[in-house]
């Protein structure tokens, strides 16, 4: 009996019964569905947000018959999720839907008087955004603008000016187009040129500016205007009678000589204690400190600079970083500094000395000028003549040169009648000489024959430009303008617009372009 009872009681364990049934309430608590959601289950994607509204229009606003027009999205729809937004187009004409789903309506469908409505629906690939609409009625179109030009594009005095309609106006509707031509000369409407396509050269003078105004209309729209203009340039045969313009640059600094650095578009000048670099805008920076004297300055072919220290009779060399070295000594009261087409430096005071800036070797090539003092030198355009500006009787001398730039004859008077203290010498591309003169505070131009002296600038002892050099065209430094230091006006700089470029731009030596 005892054995039978034991077997009966063990039967539930053998069938897998593990004891009392679990509490279903406790099980539900341990698997709370809210807690499960808070764990951030990534199997459920966030809902998509549709794009916002777009702003649309029709271009042109008044389509022309037979001409394509298009729906344009003026302000794109923005999708909150950052999805790419595309657009669907649905068109209706005169209230009837068209089987056309493109942005552009081809001209073959465009009939005068029809009213078109476009519905533009933005969508992000899942959801559509709000529909935007635009409406246009096909009407008469204005003529297209013509394209015009004036030849020659760079006229000189006496040239005929010919107006050309390069591309005529076209009216999309076939309406008759009326074309009107008027002219302005030097900014003033000139009635006797009305309707002309050619302005005779007798009306064209140096620096005259002509503007042609061509207007077209179909009689139904406001005229459409196009303009073209040209300005007659001065020529070497007929240079301007005086400087075209002058101005004082109060923030740039230069005492005597000045130079221009192509690399950073600065002017290099001495302020009495250092070499400074000035930008045209007026900002300045230190280039070489501790400079007790710097008369004229010029650039070497390798990009270094040389300047004259007349306190020590030294030619000083400066590399682009501002580091200095002695190029030559024993030059006396040296003033003028000009780099020749051979890359040698020609320095002056009394005599003219050629200096090799690499070795310091010196050669006197012009020793005497009949009691006058050589003060500045330069070369003619083919490097066969050296010009020497002087202190003395107001004479510029010329010296003939051989292929090595050695004199082949004695100095002779080239130009006279200017003041007695010449402080610089430059040439333009026409061969004219420009000479600042202290004794009369002038900037003189001497023509290539040496017979005509012209006062380009008349100043006074305060505004006198002591030296002279051409702008290099870098930055805002104008290549058709001379720049002059003003030592008696706070070491500021004057610009004098000439309208021609430097002779360096066309200078040759032994028949070929000067090598630097």
C-alpha cells in the first residue's frame, strides 16, 4: 500500500508539471508593452511628412502665339524630412484639361487668346504637397531686342563710325517692327545724327565719346532700347594737349624715387626713414626700415630693387623680402637710378656711370656736359640714344649709342627751354619724354623730335612732383598714368593720367624686345 501511494504522487512531475501555475498578472507586469515601446524599437519607421507649398509662375507672363512658354518654380517647396522634391504638372486650356504633363508647352499648342492654367504638385516620392497654380493668357508679344555694334571698336580722331545691326529685332507675331536710331556725343543727345548709321570722321575728335541708341517697337509695346558706345583715342601723332586728369593720393608715401611691385600691387617709396609699400587704397606697410637716404629707385630684371643712397655714395640692392646688400660704392652724391635694357644700372650725378648690380663694377660712360649736371637718364624706344636730364640751363641732352649701349659720340642738346632743375625722365610708348622740373614746378612733355615742349601739369612748389614713373597696371595702379612723389606736400603721391603706356612696353634693343 505504501508503494502504490508514492507512485501516484510522482506522476505529475514525470509529465512535466513544474509546480504551481504562474501568476498571469505578474507575467503581464514583467512584459509591459509600454516599457517595450520605450526601448526605441527601430523596426517601426517614423511617419513621412509631405513637402510644403511651392510658388509657381508662367514665363513669359504673356506668352506669344506659336512660341514655347513654361511653368517655372519661383520658390521651391521645402520637404520637412529633407527628401528630394519633384514636381508634377497638369495643364488646362480654356477650362478643359490638356493631356500634357511637361513644364514646357510647345509653341504648336499656343494660340492667341487662349487661357492656360497649370497645377504644379510637389511630391517627395511618398506624399504630395499642396497644389500651386498659375494662369496666363496668350497675347501679342513684344519684338526681341536687336544686337548692335559700332566699328571701329577703338577709333581715333577722324575715323568714320559705322553702326551695325548685328542681329535684327524679330516680332514673334509677325507685326511690323519700327526701328529708331539716335546718338549721344559726349553724353549729350545730338539731334542732327538722328537716323544715321554712319557718323562722318569730321565729327570725331580725340576723346570724343559716341553712344548709339537703337529702339524697336511693334506699336503695341513700350520700345525696347539697346546701346553701344566707343571713345576716340588719342594717337601718337596727336597726343592730348595736357594731362587728362590729376589727383593727389594722400595716403601713399614717396619722397623722391618710386617703383611699383607687380607681386603685391604696391608702390614702393621712401618716407624719410624707411621704404614703405603703399596700396592704392591707402594702406601702408613697412618694407625696409632704417633707410637714411633713398633718391631714385628702379627694379632689376630678377625682381630685386636698387636705390641711391646719396649720403654714402652707395647703390643699395633690396630683395623682395626687404633684405638689403651693397651693389656698388664710391658713386659720390648719387641721385639718378635707371635700369637699362641690358640689365645694368645707370646712375647719375654730374656724370653717368654704368654699374653691374651683381659685381659692383663701375664704368663712367658720360663724363661732362659742358658745365651742366647729369641728373636723370633714360633710353629711346630702340635703345640707340640715351637721354640725359640736367641741372643747369634747362637742357635735355642726347647721346648716340652702339649695340652695347656705349656712346658713339659726344652729348648734344636735344630739347631746351625748360626750367633749370630736372628731377626725372620717363618715356611713353610714342617716344615722348616726361620731365618734372623743380625750378618752375612743371611736368613737361617733350615730343620725339625734341622741338615741342608741352606743360602737362602746372603746379607750385608745394605740390611739385619731384620724380616720375609709370604705373604698372597691377591692382588699381593705372598703366596709362604717371605717378610722382611730392616731398614738399607730406611725401604724398600725385597721379597724372596721360593716356599712353610706358615706353618700356615697346622698347627694343638690337632689334628685339628688351629682355625685361
